[in-house]
């Protein structure tokens, strides 16, 4: 649809942050990468699709923010002193962000697709996608939904063990 094309049309590069297991620092890497790119003068967005542990809003101290609707979808939360990082996270849609959430496959996949297509990102140099841990359906859903766009690549976060 036109909305799908237009919401990511202004995004130049998409970068997935992945890992084979939880607790290795994907969200930290995603956040630090966004801050570094922002400090280098790039326009950056973070899409937090870690549905079971959306920690980026807390890392960026915007966990109490709310997302709003506009004509082309959800408006991301703008973060930082100069509002230079656009952030969309499932954490903004939960009543209590600290609650554990159990999502079944079809609902998770639909939500990821909706996050990819329904967020009004505007013009970005980089969109960093923080994925859930592991090698599950969510990764396939995210990659499939992003396939028509400019996927720059992936950062695979590992630990020595």
C-alpha cells in the first residue's frame, strides 16, 4: 500500500541488531549505536521490537512517554536534548511497561509488521531495529516486513561463552 511505501520511504539505511540468546546486550548496543550515529550528525530512529523485554525506553529515560496517532500512523517518541532520536517501542503501548507480556505467534508477527509499516519515521539516515533474543518467528517477520526497503545489514551481538 501507499502508506507502507511512504512511512519508510525517507529511511536511508536499516540495521538489525540480533543475537542467538538473551542478555547479551542487544538493547545496549542498539542504544549506543544510535547515540554514536546521532553524535556524528546522522538522523536516527530506533524500532524496539523486543516484545517481551522493551528496555530501550528506560535506557533513554522516556519510559513514561506515550505515542500518538497522526494521519500516516504512529508518531515516534523523540528523545534527547535536541530530540534527535526517534523511538518506537512496544513499551509505550503497555499499561505498565514493567509487566511481563506473553504474546502468541500470530499476534507478535502482526504487531511487528504493524510497527514496520505504521510508524511515521520521516527522514532518517539510519533506523536501528532492536530484535528479541533468539532465532524465532519475530526475526523472520521483521526481515520479511523490511525486505522491500534498504536493509543495510545486521549486527550480531555475542558473548564469549
